[in-house]
């Protein structure tokens, strides 16, 4: 039996989530820690009591930005905030020169592929993920991929992709939505990263981030610039004079205030953890499930197996286990709150 060996910091973080036994659906939507729930409840009460103002949310947004920057290993000045990965990706798609090639993996998440496919004046080429590094050529302007694949949990070979991209002078774009919070992420090795934090970072939906390298930054135009992209936000509410922030914050968008109140606490929690320890625990439980099911170990926090008919998923749902189905496979995802009893619950449900 897999024994949970955790640091005091991880143990304290786990306690923030109560006892969500049988919840294996974080790859679809994360769970909020107690501190985030309390903050959101207090904010809702204050709003109802007419005791909130827009300026009062700025500090929460900046603290959330700083925590996220710490989690992915870049300065906060290289981080822009947004609400959806597809919107942030669209900025990058708009930066691709006409006629240039963008390389993407087959079957990656649509939010990071569709914005490029909308550009009829560029060449988008798709290949299997395993062939991505070897498929980069001197004609490839940008390679786009998810660090962890949404459909099957496979972790991309970052070292091989980065090495090949560097050799061919190709820019790199990585979506870390299915990685940040469970798998160590170093955004500094990529030219662009995007992340929506409502999954493994356990934040409310509507909190997303963009990071840009210094060398890629000049290629991007803040096409969606608004008042929150201003150098002085509260003096940028009317035009036509425009003075945008001098760092990556010029790509900020007007925030969904309540979401950031919760995200501040969720992101602070993960910024205080050793994410490698979280990965060891989550992927270890994934391998324990593989062993129990008699399938090869996947060494992933997201474990999948064929379930085209949805029969296995229905069994899990009927037994009270929350999981998900994607691309004809059942997807069971483990996070810091899970333990070996969740593995046992899956096995018992499938054998019932």
C-alpha cells in the first residue's frame, strides 16, 4: 500500500480542502481551499452591505500575480493577468508574421490551437506530440504545446522541444494549465506561457495568466488594451491619451473582481509548497491506480484508459467517485487532497 509521507507545509495545505474523498476530477475543475471560500464569502457579504469599491481589489490582484510568478519562476514584471487562455493566446496568434509556420501537436487543447487556425495567412502544421521536437525546422517560427495534455495527461518532453527550438531559432509557447500547481513549472525557459488557474491551482474560474520572455515581448501588440493596462490604472479610464504600463502588465485586462479575491488565497497556498512534493504524491497515486487496474504505470497525475462507451465512468459516478471522460478515455486525476483510499474506491466501483 502507498503510504503518504508529507512535509508539514503540504499537510497544512491538504487540511485546507477538508476531506473530499472520491474527488478525481481536478483536471476538469479544482476545489477551493478554505481560505479562498472564506475570503469570497466575506467579499460577497461586504458587497451586499455596499462596502466594496473597485480600487479595493487592486491589492488582491497584485498579490495573486506575485504568487503566480513565484510558482512558475519568473519576475512579476513578466506576468500579465487575463480571464481566459484562448483570449491570451489570440494575442500571440496575432503576432505571428504572415506566411510563417506554427507547429502544434495533434489533439492538443483547442483554446491554444484555434486562435492560430483562425489565421488564414499563416501555415499551421500539426504532428503527434511525440514527434514535436523532431518536427521543428528552420521554417518553424513558433512551436505551441501544452506541458501536460488535457486528454491523456501525457507530459511533454520539454528538454527535447526546447533544445530543438533553440537549434532552429524557433520561439516556444507552452500552456501550463494542466501542470501548474501539481507539476513543477519553469516558465522562464519558454518565450510564452499561458495558464488558467481554475484547475490544479484551485482558483475561481476567470483568473488566467500570460508570461512573456524579454526577446518575444517586442513581437506582441496589446490589442485588447483597456484602462487596466495603463501605467497608472486609475488615470487611464478615459482617452484618447494612452500611457500603457512599461512592462508585461500592459497586456492586463479588466479583472473579474470576485474571482481574484479567491485566487489570491489559492495561489498563495501553492506558492508556499514544494510542487515537486505534490507531483510525487499525485503521480504516485496515479501509478498505484495503474497497478491496481493491471495497466502499465503512466507516471502521471492524470491516469487514463479506454472507455469509449462510458461504462467505467458511469460506474464511478454511481459509486460517488467524481472523474471525467475525454477523447474516448476515462480520466482520473489526483491532487494533493487524494490518498490511497481514492484508489481503492475506483477499483471497488469498477468491480461492482
